[in-house]
C-alpha cells in the first residue's frame, strides 16, 4: 500500500498512483496548508474545524496503529501510527487554548505562521495514516473556503464578474 490511496467509505477500493504518489503527497500537504490558511480569517473558524479534523484523524491513527483493529475495520495498517494520536491530542489542546484567548475581545491572533503549520500538520497526518481522500470529507469547510477563492479568482479574471461578494466564503457570509 506504499503508493496506493484508499477511497473513503469503501473497504476494498484503492487508487494505485505509482510514481504519481509523490506529486499527490505534495498537493495534499500544500493544499491542506493553504486551505486552513484561507479559513483563518474569522475568529475561531480554522481552529474550531481543525479540532474536529484532528480528533477524527486521532481516531484513525489509533486504529491504523493497532493491528487487530485495522484488520477488523479493513483500514490500511500503519505500524507506529498510534503515536500520532498523542501529537493530535496535543494539537487539539493547543487549539482549545487558542480558542479561549481568541474569544471576543481577542487577545491572541493565529496569523499565517500558525494556520499554515496546522494545515500542514493535518495534511502530513493524513498521509501517514493513509487516509488522504478523507480530508475532503473531514475538512469540508477548508475545501469550501479554498474552492470559493479559486472560483472567485477564475470568474473575475475570465468573466470580469464576481460570484461572491467577497472571498473566502466566510467573508461572503459576513457581508
């Protein structure tokens, strides 16, 4: 399963990417990192949704690291992946602490450095646990934010019209 990608909600379908797995990994890490960065414009949006993603991947990391659970649930077994559960629990704790001090009136701001790191961390964990395509489901907010920016830029450059009042999507809802 070194260069295969498991398809979510199916137990026996795998995409064999071969040599294309390396560019795919680069796209997952860079795409996730930038999508979380785009979501970091509204107080707590990036960290709140990242907590959900990290808890989901913590569960998958624990199951993939346990040989019996991974065999029973037909998840790709990854020896040593259970240790990622501790890292993700620390990430959840850091996000909860950030949300406490980011509540109105905000005393702390995440910035690009924090959001790019958190997105990259989730992307790397998704690769380590071999659940890359699950990011589309678990990080649905991040996907929507990134797609809204891509659609807005494309529409404005090609058609000279805007789809949303403002991009990313959370700023459109604020307007």
